[in-house]
C-alpha cells in the first residue's frame, strides 16, 4: 500500500516539469480564468442570442442573458431556408466540398513547397522567399479585380474552381511552414539521406512529423478562411453558392431577422470550431510522446 | 531538360538532384502563386499608371504615367495622414499583442484538465471575427445598441458600466474599469492566431530541456528566460511579421477602407497606385523590423 503510493508519487514528479509554488499556480490559474472569461463572453453571447425570442432583442436596457429561451429562431431559419429554391443540404454540400478539398490540397502543397524553400539552396529560391512575404502584404482586396479577370479567362467563373483555385495560392501556410522548418536541424535530414532515403521519403518521414503542430495550424487557417468565403462576385448559379452566402441572404432582410441571423451565425461557427478541436487534439496527443531532439 | 544542360552523360549529381526535387516540390503551389498573385500583382501595377475604365470588351486603359502617384502624394491629404496614423498604431499595438499572446500561450501550454477546451476558447475570436459571423452579429444583434466603430469591440461596454453603476461605484472608477475591459477585450480579439502560433512553437521544446534545468536547480523564472524565451525568439519574429501584416491589411483600418472604396468606385488606377505605395511602406517597415531582429534571434 505504502509502496504503491510512493511509486505513484515518483511518477507524478516525473511528469511535473518544474517545481512551482502553490501561490504561483493559483495566480496562473486565476489569470487564465479571467482572460478565458473575456474570450468566452462573445461565444456565450452568440449562443444566448440564438435562443432569444424576438421581443428580447429590443429590450432597453439590453440584456445579456435570455429570459424565455426559445427555439423559434432556428425554426424561422429553417423555414427561410426551405423557402429558397435550393435546398439547405445543397448549400452545405457546396461549402463542405470546397472548404474540405481546399484544406486537403492546400495543406499538402504548402508543406511540400516549404521543404525545399527552407532547406535547399538553389537559384531562384531567395526570390521566391521574398515573394512570399510580399504576397502576404498584398491582400486579395487589392488583387481582386485582376484575379477576377484571370478566373474569367480560365473560364472558371460560376464553378467551384472560382472558390477553390485562388485559395490554393495562399502564401500564409507556406510562410508559416517555411519559418518553422528552419528550426528543424539539418543533421536530422542529412541522417535520412545517409540512410538512403529519397527526397520524398525524407519529406514524408522526417519533415512532416517534425512540424505537425504547424501543419495543424495550417489546416485550421485554411478551412476557416475558405469556410467564410461568400464569393458573391464569382458564383452566380444559386445551386453552386456556399452556405455563407445563403445565410447572409437571410439576414440581409434587416432587424426583423435578428433572431434567425443569430441562429445562422451560431450554425456557421460550429464547423471551424470542430476542425480546430480535432486538429489540436491530434497534435497534443502526438506531441506528448515524440519529443524532438534538438 | 536535364540531359541537354548536362554536358557529360552521367547520373545526376546530388546537387542537381536536390535542385530538381526542389522545383518539383514547389510546382503545384508555385503555379497557383503565378496565376493568382504574380499576374494580378503585375496587372495592378499596370492599372496604377493608367486611367482605367470598364469598356465593352474588358478594361480600357489611358496612359497617365505617374500622375496617379503624384495626385495621391500631393493633393490627397487624407492618404498620407492615414498611412502615418496606421504606422503609429502598429508600432504601439504589436509589442503589446506579442507579450500578451506569449503570456497566454505559456499558460495554455501547461498540463491541466480541460486544456483542449481552454485552447479552443482562445481561438474562438478568430473564428467569430473573420468573415460572415461578425457581420451577422454586428448587423443584427447590435443594430439597436451604440456600437463602437471598431469591429473588435463586439461586446457592449455599456452593459458593464450599467451594472457597475447599479452597484454604486464612483463614475471615475467605472470609466477606468470599462476602458481597461475594452482594451483587454480588443487585445484578446486580436491575439487568437498569435497565441496559436506561439503554442505550436512551445510544443516543439523538448521536455528534456526543462528536466535538465530542474536538475541543475533552475526555477520556473530562470527556465523561462534561459530556455523558453531563446527557443521562442524565432517564432517571435514570425508572429511579429504576421501581426504587422495583419494589422496593416485589416480591412477595417482607414487606409485599407479607402483603397477598397476606390476599387468599388471603379477607380482601379488610383486605387492600385495607393495600394502599391501603401505596400511599399509596409515593406519598408517589415524590412526594418527584420533587420533589427536578425541579430537578436537565436536559431538552434
């Protein structure tokens, strides 16, 4: 019995990184709690608002919490959606298809491209690295017109491609990946080369596992940005429009749709949050056992 | 292609092989970059030296030379003023955002029950603040309240001051509290991505470093400055660059708003010219930051 306790205690002290006084621990926990409350408030507000009956939106002074929670907003939203001639499922499919595909392809090509950029020296690599930072600054708001013309020439307007292809040219993921790869020791990659691994094998078995947290971050970024795309000016066929456009149409009717709008915004938040939780969970699980030896 | 440049017919050298692989690895992404960044970039430069109108077959150009630029710098008083204001804004905000997000990332990197939940909580502002959700919330939920123009202050400050007022707090104290709350709130809304980036950097620090430190008798404070901070410094630069670019190109700042409005008014030439000047300013700013940081960053 006693020895069991002892063994347990030893294990605990092994897991614990550094001794910290209870006061510090309490202080840290308290800070986290305070800041966490701040972060949670808008989320709570969004959830609460989605269940507010119509009258409570107009109460003065405005109230934070709901008095008589109701699901009317969701029902109204459902009615509005079903009165459109394209079904809800169709919009949902469009968005999920485009954001899912874009995330998959982009993560793959961004991690692939960042490896030679960070680890190889060849003519032109410096120019491309500089270009990446330039492209970060030159946002889509500015290149929008020229992009539209290119999409039109490629005959991609009014197809999924109009949403998908420009999102694959994003430089943010490559930038993040490249910067993180500079921290992976060259010796590790060289050891792979000495063991006879080809470039592809090195990339897949040495590079990718070592930058998993960043890969997860790219997945989140990409999914989130494509998910929010409305693409009003790129897609005119109602059956191909993403969910975000459809839901913004609901709320464009003004204040009378406040409740339905709140319900819609709550609905729109869920998938990115799920993607975040899944990918972060994966990262935490894998990073526990695989310490990188620097 | 390789064979023709290779004078002696022999197997590819290692150097040549890596070069070849480099281009193959980059090809899919590079193709996208050319189509959706380099060509648009070049065409916005062409717009900027022309008077652009929409004609029947596409865009019609009328060559102006540098007149767009001259007009912007000499006659358009608001442009220069807005750019200077934005530079000041970024100078004050970025350090605060960096310190705050390192702090929160350190907290979230501790082992405690529910840390996945806590992490998601800190990322939620990013999800809400980008795209449609914020528009819906702003447009509908706050249509009847006095919202500040700043997008990040989604939460009503009026509510807090009202509650405090009911509790008979002095009005000065209420002001201090509400400003502090508003600022912390703005800060936490702008730091979601940064926290995530620092977290991913922290996860790369091998636990053995800390074990060695604790064997050597270091306390948490020493461990932070001797291990965590040096390892984080390259990420500081990365996050710094991200934050600078993000705040300069946020679509809510006056300069970007101006540029976007001009585009919507079909003044493509003038809008492109102001965009190019603005990005030269951002580029110079980033260059200065990188130059300053290069000496202080540790690469392992």
